[in-house]
C-alpha cells in the first residue's frame, strides 16, 4: 500500500481546487449577481461556510474510512446498504447529470458571445448540444485525454481568474459593493444557496484517500486548504464583477458575467480571452464529468444497483453508460433553463452533503470527530436546502417539481428495479474500503503529476 501513496499535500489540494473551480463559477456567477447585487461576495461566503462545515466531515471520514468510493462508501459505511442509501446513490448519479447540463448551458452562453451574444434558438441549442456530444465522443474513443489534460486545464483556470482579479481591482467602484447596493438578507442567502454548486468538487479529495501520503495529517489540511483557497478566490471574483459592472451590464451579460468583468480592465481582447478560456474550462468539466459519472454508473451496475447495460464495456470503456449519460444530460440541458438547472444542482448536492454530515455524526466515535461540528453541517445543509426550495417554489415551482421528481424517481427505481431483478432490498452491511469506484468527475491524478 505504501508504494501507492504518492499524493502529497499540494497534490491533494490541487485535486480539490480542480474539482471546485470547474464550470460552476462560469455558469452561476451571473445568477449570483442578479440575486444579490453588491452583496454577491457575501453570498459566496454563505455558501463557503456550508462547504467548510461539510469539509470537516469529509476530512474525518476520509482518514477513518479511506476508499475510492468517497461519498457513496461513507454513506454505506454509516447507514448500511438499504433502500435509503440505494436511493441516494441513484440520486447522486442524477445530480452529476445535472452538473453536466449546467456546464453545457454555460458553454453555450460563452460560445454565443462569438456569434453576437444572442443567437437564434436553434443555434443556442446546437451549441449546448455540441458541448455534450463532443465529450461523449472523446470518452468513447480516447478517455485517456480526460485525465491527461486535467492538470493543464486547472492551471489555466486559476491563472485566468488571477488575471481577472489583479487587473480588475483598479476599476472597482466602491459604491457598487457598499451595503446600500446589497439585496435583502433573504436574497443574499438565496443567492449563496443557488450558487452552492460552484463549491461542489472538494469531495473528490476523498476519492484519493488511499493514495495520499501521511493521510492523518494530509487529508484534513487538504480539505480545509482547498475550500479556504476557493472561498477567497470566489469572493475576490465576486468583488471584481460587482465592482466593475453596472446592474444593466450584469443583466445584459448575465450568462457570461466573468468575461464581461474582464472588459473594463482588459478591453475586448480580455473579454475574448476569458470567453475562450471559459469554453475550454466548461468543456473540460463536461468531459471529466461524463467520464466519472459513466464509471459511477458502471460500479453501481456491477453491484446490482443499476441496469446491467451500464456495466457493458467496449474497447475497455463503459461505452453504453457514456452514451446514456450523454443522452440524459442533453435532455436536461435543452429542456430546463440555466437558473433552474443551477438550483437543481445546488439542491442535489446540499441533500447529498447533509447525509454525509449525518454520517459524520454517526461515525464520530470511530473518527474522533466532533458530533457538534458534523451536526451543524447537517443542519446547515438541510436548512439551506429547505430555504432554497421554499424560495424557488415562489419563483419557479417547476424547478422544485423536477427536484422532487428526481428524488422520487430514484426511490421508485430502487424499489422497482430490485423487485424486477427478483432481489430483496439489501440489508445493511459493512462495505469494503476499496469496493466502490470513484463517483468523481475524473480519477485521482497520478502521483507523478500532483505530488
């Protein structure tokens, strides 16, 4: 085992940052500014606080129950493998479909800026669809490209955000971020919850636990370091965006706000560079999420939790799973609008993280963790989920209906599929530390690249 532990602290932090700073910030920044106005930075702090609490539970669970399965393995370890955990596993698979759709819509929005910003409907749908179809093709022909390109893309994304932040500060108008420009406390909180999906990704560190050197020291530092760095990064990006753009400019560039934020300092060239980089970042995120979710479905199918078709392989790839993931993501991306998709993604991961925090509470005697901290994380996630759904119900009840439908379909599928296969619902059992494959968007980078 020792020979496999090649990931150091910086490498583990890089995995977490790479997971978080994906397509999410490009997709939801405009939504956050539209909701919170000058208080967008505060909204990112709200979401970041929930992420920090949840990172605590992940850190404790990763040290005590290291597994390639991460989230799925922790829940099974704490609560056994039964109807509830099977439903959550199905729901997690669906949640990753929603994130693919979110990134695809963001890709379409940034791509549209090269066509004048407002292409006709069929062109917009074509751009969104291309953002999914092309990565599906890559995954079917050469999935090695996914993991081999990920490190370079992460560095590019961080460099891009750093350039926007440094160049934009001289152009910030303090009056635009003063308390007088803030939305209501409820609007700020809601904005933080809608954009929570931008923090999804730090959990990928858990999938690398078996490969991390000195895990007792490295894993907690990696979780807190990755989340802390990204919170600061997002707050600075929010300050630049709200401080350099007027409300009208944000409204016009809502779907590609980050590129618009580069324009005051860097001009049209800066706008185009950021837009092009956003295309690469969102495309990479889609590519990696298709890669990881097809493998999550493969693992669940091999365990008998999903149809066997997801476990079929061709050319050493879960080919049919890749196609199914792409097809379902296409439907979501083309039938649901961006704000509703962002809400669905954030709500999905708030629910999943609430359960992981509950696992942290239950396993606290084994992990040595604080039940109070994990309990606070669970309560925060549930309260955030309820608040988000309640607020959304008044603005877009369809989004709430889709969320409930996803959750209900996950439970119904678990029951019906078990009966169709002639199996009883599974009884609680202890799971192997390595029996689950990673539900992450991409496998842990090799030690030589991240140590």
